[in-house]
């Protein structure tokens, strides 16, 4: 028979147990305390009062999703801007909101915010920002590796990707070159300084492509890739059974095999995370939505396996 524990021993054990429980509770609460720290950040979301009609749905969706995501973890203020806002008014808005970071939605909004030289960091959302332009945020430009992953589904034997680009897009071409090399492919880039040279290069490239091993990538160049030029490229590619993909959704409606475009909710979530984490730098869209032209796919791929079309957000040309 064991001797009974003394009151002092019981008291000591209780203190140790309470101390152990307190430490466990404190350690468990640390991540939550960190979340509370993030919640103290104040984020000002600036968006256009009257966005351009072509961008309106995307801009409004990104704005609404940003506010939704941020309100879970931060104090959020939103403000609709016009293109006539003065720098003085924008600086006062930044100060009165006591914002730690400002998110500008859309290229026109970002232009007036950047010109105002605001006293707080500025993040970009829903705009095709590029490195070296003085802005941080998530670009609507798709990560080339994401596009090459889709290309591999349709053309696993592809070895070369051709692209005609403006000299200012050299940074993107280098990223694409590395992404292609990681897949055992080569990127053949042709630099064109004007629209006329670009058109000649595009059409000559399609004529010289090997339909079994080559593909043509159309980057987003609104001033160069006109409706007429894209139509000419598509017609030549159709006759040669050549594969063409694009960084622009509208090209898929014209007959390009597939294209990428940004998902508004994913854009908003990633920019919100950047704002809360205090991140800077330019990030490309690594998870874009994809659209496919089923008519073109059927033409290029004999006995098309419909499983190839799984995962595409939009399908054009379906009967």
C-alpha cells in the first residue's frame, strides 16, 4: 500500500499541470495571434467609377472579390475614382483612410494613382503590368509555363514554339525560353519593331512550320495582331494543319486552338494575399483560365479524345 501524497505534493502537481496547460494554450494561440496582427493592416481598394465597357465585367468582379477576401483578414476601405481625380485629392484619400497599402484595379486607375506619388505602397490588380515599370502586383499576363502545359496536352511531340514579339517584350520571351527548355523544347523568337514587319514574320512562320513538331504562340499585341491579321494566320494555319495558341481570349473565337485569360476571383485572392503579406514585385498569372476552339481541335487532332477538352473554362465552336 502506497503512502498518501501530501497536500504540498498535490499542490505542486496541480501547479505543474496548470503551467503545462497554459503553455500548450499559448503555443496553440500563436498562429491566431499572427492572424490578428495581419488584421490590423488597412487596405484601400481603388477602382474606376466608370470602367471601359470591354473591361467592365472583369474589373467589377475583381473589385468585388478583393473586398470580399480582404474583409476576412483586414480593415478595408474602397473608393470609386474618376480619371479626373487630382493628385492632391488622391494623397488626401490615402492619408484619411490611414491605409498601409493601396490596391489599384485596372490600368487607368493605376495610371492616376501612380502619377499622384502616394505616400503608401501601391499594388496593381487587373492590369498587364511588367517588371521595371515601378509597380508591384499581379499581372494579367499569363505565365508561359501554364500555356506550355496546355500545349503539351494537344501536341506532346511539339519541340519548337515560334513567337513574334515587340522588343519591349524581351523579358517575357526570356521567361518563356526557360519554361520551354524545362520541357525539352526550344523557343524561336522573332523581334519585330513595327506592325508591318510583324505581319510578314507571322505569315512566313506559319508557312514554314512543321505541323508535327512546331507551334506558334500569339502574344497579346492589340496594336499588331489586328482582326485581319489573326484571321489570315488562322486560315494559313488551318490549311497547313499548324497549331496556333494565344495569350488573348478573343483570338480563340477567331479559330486559334486555345488561349488563356485571367480568372477574376483568383486574381483578387492573390493580390489580397500580397497586400496582407506586404509583398512587392511583379507576379505573372500562373493559374489562368483557358478557352478552346473545339472546331479547330477536331481539325488538328484526328479522332479527338474528348478528355483533352476537360478543364477548359470556355469552349467555342461546339455544335
